[in-house]
């Protein structure tokens, strides 16, 4: 296994890391390993093409080439809710 040293770590950041590790019942070193593993497992914005959610959904279903749904005729006019 490899090891790294992080120099010039902000004291406030180190303190927050220590508190987060304690909340999770881990050492600071283990907490850093988990944070790194979690962040590197997520797909990066560039891997998703930096598209928004709507664009990604559309791209996912693009091969279906759209579906036209028949809308039923409106029988009555919409009325405001009676809140009394």
C-alpha cells in the first residue's frame, strides 16, 4: 500500500476532519481514506459531459425517439379549490 503526506493543511480543516472522523468512529487517517475513495468513485462532471440532470435524462431516453400520448378531451373547466 502507498502512503502520502499532506503538507500545509489548514488548522480549521484538520479540526473539522478530526471531528468528522470521531463522529464516524474512525481515525483521521481512515476518514481521509474513506473520503478519497468516495470522491473518486463518483463520476466526474466531465465524464457526464457537464450536462444537467434534464439533459442527461433526455440523452438516456433519446433512442426511444419520443412517444406521442393522446390527451383526453377536457370535459369541464378547471375550478379553484374550495378551502372553506
